[in-house]
């Protein structure tokens, strides 16, 4: 997610222990960004991971509801075995 200076923002209070703040500050300096930007990136990453997890859970549920045809699965397995690179 890209943030622009004119994007409306809300300030929130987050309590963190001193060690975590020190680690965040070091990483922020290394990445040449503010602590706030680093925390925004972290929040976005958590939300994206949750979104992907939900999509995966829905996909698994759909296959449980209507499983793949065993013939298609076996054909795909054979094709993968035949075309896999030799390491």
C-alpha cells in the first residue's frame, strides 16, 4: 500500500515495550524511514497476511465441498513427474 502526504490519517496510541521500540527505531534508521512508516508497513503486512489466509481457507473449503476429480489429479501428478527438471 502506498501512502501519500495528503492521505487522511488518524493518530493512534500503541503501547510497546522499550526493547521493541529500540528494535523498531534501529530498523527504521536502517531503512531510512520514520518509525510511523515502519509501523504502517507492518500493519499493512499483517492485514495482507490475514487476507491471504482467508482466501486460502476459502479455497480449501471449496475443495472439501467439491473435491477435484481423481482422474484430473492423477493426470496432473504424472505430467508434473514427467516434466520436472532433473536436479
